[in-house]
C-alpha cells in the first residue's frame, strides 16, 4: 500500500461523519460503509489496499469470529471523529464514538498495511486491544486482547515519500478515483478466475453433451422391448417340451409360429440364456421383465433428453453470470468450492445446484427432476423463490427459522433470473415459506402468502 496514497485516502475519509457499518466479506477483506460510500479494504498480505465500490458485495460466507461480533457491536451507526495515518507508518486510524444505551465511548479501528504484516485492530481510547483480525501474542510487538498495543516506531522515508508524491499528488482522491483503482486492482485476478471457472463449466458441458449423444434411440428400445416379449412368449409356449438340462447352454433355439392359422409358417429364434438363470420358467420371467424395462426406458426417454437439455441451458446461463461478475467475492458465489468429507446426493442427475450467499445455503434446480428433488429437500420454514409466470428453475434458501437479510433475498432473486436465462422487461420473483408451496404434479406448484421482488433487466 502506497504511503502517500494512504495519507490522502485518510484525508478523504476524514470528511465523513457517520460509520453505518464495518464488516468482513471475505477472509481478509472488510467493507466499510461511510454514509453509503462503500470502502473495500483488502488486507491480503503483500497485496493490500483501500478502494471504493459502487454497490455492496455479498460474500459467500457469514463471518462470526470475535472480531466480527465486536465490529457489529461498536461500529454500527457510530460517529466518525477523525481519520489519519500513524505518521509515516502505513496504518490507517479511524477514531469514532460508539453509542451505548447510557453513554458514548471513544474507540479506534486501525487497519495495518505494513507489507506482509497486515491486520485490523479494534482499540479503546487507552490503546487496549478489544479484538483483532490476527492475534500475535509472541511477536516482537505483542498483540493480545486486553493488553495495551505499543505503537510502531516511526520510519524515515523521505526518499519514498518524494517518489510517492510524484505518482499520487496530482490525483484527486475521491470515490470515482478509488472505484477506478478497484477495477484495476481486481482486473487481472478476476479475469484469471473467470477463465478457470469457464473452463470448469466447459468440462461439465462436455460431459452432458456426451451423455445426450449416447442416449439410446427410441425405436431401438421399442424393438428390444418387443423382441424380449417375443422371447418370453416363445419360451412359455415350448416350456413343456424343453429339456431341463438345456438351461446350462449359452443359447436355446426355439420355433416361433408367425401365423396362428398356418402352423407351417415359423422361424427359429436364438434366445440367449444368462448364467444366473436356473430354470426356463425363470428365463421367461427374465425376458418379460426385460421387455417392461426397455418399454419404460423408451417411454421416459423424452424426459431424459429434456433434463439434459435444461442442464445445458442452465450451464450456459451460469457461464453468462460468471462473465458479469465484478469482484472475486461475487465470483465465489457462482463457483462454489467442493466441500471435502461431505457426500454429494447426486443420483441420476436429480441433485440440485448449491451455492452460498453471505452464509445462507441456496439450492437451484437445473431441470424438472432437480426442481422436484429441491422441493422435497426443503423444510417447512425454508424460503422458496420462483420467477413469476415463467416456467423455470425453483430456488430454495435453506435458512430454517433464521431471518434472511433483504440484501440476500435481492441477490438470490437476481441470480435466479440470470440462471433462468430470462432477458428483457420488468420481472417479478415471488417468494414464500416452503410450507405455503403445494406440489400439484411433477415440479408444478401452487403457492400462497407470498411476497414479491421486482427487477428490471
């Protein structure tokens, strides 16, 4: 983090009077809301910085570590009294008043950008550590809750400051400038992550396309069903005259009459005998069951084709959504990491897509089968979402009785519209608790006691 730039950002932040909130949106990223101006504070070691963003970013996880809880307690609707750097150290100090029910107290939130030793530290006015992102009790400068944090010695950096001034002094530090910095900061990493995500989806798409190509032909399935039924009827017709020991052969040859009025017209059938069959009555039963199996496959083939085609369309929508991602945190929502040690319930393509928004598990059906599986997996208190008047994917927020933030609902609705590939016009997403959704047939439902989200696309 450039020292002169940090000093100028500190002067810009000092103009604000109110801290609406400060929270973590990724492992090393904080979102600071000053009067609805959003500061994106990246404390990644070796690549830290402060930027502005146009809209709030919802991360994958919800953070509830002690530092996160203290930030909610002290930094929500607090009064900002001052902002400065710690002299020539790359440490941003935000002084603020936190109002409790009976008094106001002064605190300081420090963001350290000192190379590989980045940190966020909450202190009281006597510099006693309340909480920190990283605890360093055994370091040369010990950082421990309940202990006074000594200040870093000042660095003499006249040459560095002069060089920094040439690069930064001419810039007007404002929201637009910091938003542009954020775009440049994320560009390379974001494009690389997008390329990897697109590659993963292309691999999934290839598997689905091969599955679609390898589906059997309906006419062939119907022929196999008729042939198996013919084998079964022929075996039963000759059951009284077949030698029982013939069951140990690999095939049996039987005459099948082609015309019941003319017994002389017949043809010889070569019927395979599976090794596990013990008698010819079992063999007849085997071919009757096989005939039913082929008939059912032929009957349901169109459903398999529809499900695979729906899954392919869903992947295309997912790729478009990834391409629109404006931050790594947003991209992580659309490209969830596989969780080791947990079994996936994918069976015959009936599992549904799962991702997380701010710690809330979200399920989306890619096709009719997955919509049914999703509805069955949801509990009564979970939230169900669907694009109004459009046959499309169902979505479930697996939240139980926990209250879901409006921002999470809005993000979920937006993602649902994008994943359904719906474009143009004003769109509505209805949502209600799962217990108010009744399945009528297949994945078709009726629902009541719903609320509505409005979107313009």
